[in-house]
């Protein structure tokens, strides 16, 4: 009888341990995502007349789904599961109207075969599945189709077909215009991709001027803007993979910014960011109310002034002498070209702004990587947008370090319970010692 009772107690003990292990796994792999992302909130958009005008937008960047070359199979499985749970939890809890992916969906899209690319697309559709009522916008990244000089029509074409995108695309959602731009098409060298992007941007600029009443309207020209948005003018939201030109991340702060040692590293134009010329071209032609970008894997908020303030070409600059003390030769041709460029930018900006001389301040938010493989504290952006205002909230996802600590703590408790069970026979000795100590 005693042996049977001991066997039942032993079975009950191991059942409790298994239940404890299951609850730990359930919390770390499911419930922890809910308890973390639940506290994220949509920012207010105070200029919205009614709630229906607000487009609640979830913005994700740099998922970098692994392929067959890089990464261990367990690393691939683990990262994709984490992104799947975080994304599906966010969509379930916050019900966005629109989801935007800012490029680098895949890690090996630039060199994978056609068959592997098709498998890539299927995995992406499974991991980041969306309800039918939620719209999706995707822009290309350099890992999806390659850097500028390695892109060919086949690489660009298969991505555009799979995600219904283009070198320049325009989508209107509740009166808010979203313009997606392929960053690798902004080199300005008249390649097949750049020529198409330049043509579309110029046409888009003309249509925006027409809608604002600041330029002529060509009724016979091919229309680029959506025809179902009421033809009302609104400053667009610019979506791209590369950030606009900036020297570095030195000015960036916040918990999702680059580590202190990396913020001072200078950006290379056309590699870490767009060139100055391409950046000013986009700001001049589109005059966006907000710019959303990725690529750097870290968060950053940058304010761009348009037209930019430049030093007067007729004024002697402070660095007019070389390190040896010799005067640098004056470049009259460069100064004249600079004055002409600034005049043209100011004229275009004044036309779009209705002859207002004050420069526009255009905010850009660089969204961090969504993958734990690229960032220890990944985040995504929750943006409330109307036709003339916006608000941005950075939603922090569960940290992998926290999940590991939870597993370690649970394992320690498991061991303590097991050891306590094994040493149950010491209880009488312990009781005798405690009674003598009380005397």
C-alpha cells in the first residue's frame, strides 16, 4: 500500500513538473508577446475631423528572411517564429488599416534562384499573413533585388510582380497618398530602372501641382495618381528603403537608436543613404509630409529642411584656406551651378507651397529592423496619418534577452523542485535541528 502511495506521489510530482514546463513554454513563446505589445498605443492625430479619416499604419523594416546560404537552420527557425508571433500579435491587438514593409524582406533575394524566390514569397505570405481588410504596401530593398549595379530586369521584375510594386508607386488610402520609391532607382544614371523612376516622379510632380492649383493640368496625359481618391490634394507620405541623405546617426537618440560606437560612422552616399542630389530631388518634387525609411537597422528621427540652407556663393566661406595656409582656388563654375540649383529648388518649393517663402520642415523616421538577428531590441512603428497630419509611436517588441532569462529562471526552479523532492528524507533531521535552535 505504501509503495503504491509513493508511486502515486511520484507520478503527481512529475506531472506537476511537466505542467510547469508547458506553462513556461506557453508564456515565453505566446503570451509574452501579448503582454508586451498590448501596451503599445496608436498616436493621436489631432487634425483629423473624424476618426474615419485616420489611417492606422503599421510600419515594418528589414525582416531579412534567411535563405539557403546564410545562417543555421535553428537560427532561421527561431527568428522566423519570433517575427511571426510578434507580427500576428500586433495585428490582432491593434488592427491596423495598412501595413507597410520598407524593403529587405529577404536576406538572399539578390542572388537566389527563381524557385527559391518563389519559396521565399510563400514563406513571407505565411509569416506575415494579413486579414483581407488590411491593405499592404511593399517597397524593394537592396537585399531583395541587389544594389544598383547588380540589378537586372529579371531581379527587379520578379519582385515587382510578386508584391505589386514598381520603381515608383502611388496608393491612396482614405485620402492619404502613399508614394513608394525604389531606392536603388535613384542613382540618376539613366539605367532602365532610374529612367523609369525619373519619368514617373516628374509625372507625379505635375499631377500634384495640378491638384493643388499651382500648375497646369494636362487632361490628355497618362494619369499616375489613383483616380478613386476624390482628386483632392494632400502632401504624400514617402516610403523608401534607404534613408534620405544624412552624414551619420550622430544626432539620433532613443532606446532603438544605433549603439554609441556606431553613431559617428559616416554614411556613404548610395550605400547607407541616398545621395544629396537624389534626396533633394525627392523633397522638391513630392514635398512629403512624412518620410519613412529603413536600411540602417536602427531607429532615428531626422528633420529635413527644404529648400536647404546653403552658404551664399558670393560670401567667403570659413574654410577658404587649406591646412598649409594657402588660399583654395575659387571655382566660379561650381558657384554658378550651385546658385542655379538653389534658385530652381526654391522656385519649385514656392510653387507647391503657394508662394510661401518659409522653408518646409519634413520629418523622416528610420524604422529599426524587425528581426532579433539584426537588433537586440527590435521595434516597429505605429503611425496615425491623415491627409495633413501624422503621429508616430515606436512599439518595442519582446527582447530575446528577457525570454532567455525567463527560461533560465524556470529551469533553476525546476532543478530546485527536483532536488527538494530527492532530499525529502532530510526533513526529519531539519525539524530536529530547528527545534533545538528554538530552545
